[in-house]
């Protein structure tokens, strides 16, 4: 459910950037928006992998998959969210928050890999 909602929000924000922002912000700002949107989509798709693993695993490995999902959500808010807001509000002080989102995503992918380690191989 969270992955589907994140995808829907990503589509809406992508359309907003392509149509409403195109003539209101600089080309550089629009590229920042597009970067935020591209990463938003990638990690929304990652949430589908998380959901699949949560359904396949139990115990510690399932817990790692759940952490991956949480970290992907946090990463989307911090990374993409900060870039979206900086594009429309020009709040430069949000810049240092963006890399924290990237770190959350990296940690999420590591957790997902650790969870996948628990899959039976046969």
C-alpha cells in the first residue's frame, strides 16, 4: 500500500514539475525537481520489493525488511522532499538535509540485502 501511494504521489509531483513549474523556475531548479522525482520513483518501486520480502520471511529477516521499508520512506521524505521544497520555496538551508535522505536510502538497501539473505535457496 505504501509503495502504491508513493508511486501515485511521485506521478502527481512529476506532472506538477513538468507542467506547473516549467515556466516558473529556472532550468537548473527544474533539473533538481526531476532528480528528486527520479529517486522518489526508484525508491517507491523498492517498497514493492520490501513488501514482497516481508511476505516471504519471518523473524529477524522479516524485521530487516521492515526496517528497509521504513528507511526508504524516511529517505524519500528527506532526500526528495527537501529537493522538492527547495525548488519551489528556495529554502537553501534544507540543503544539508538532502544527504541524510541518501544515507537513509543506502541503509535501507543494506537492510533489504540482509533480509534477502534469509530467503530459502531451494
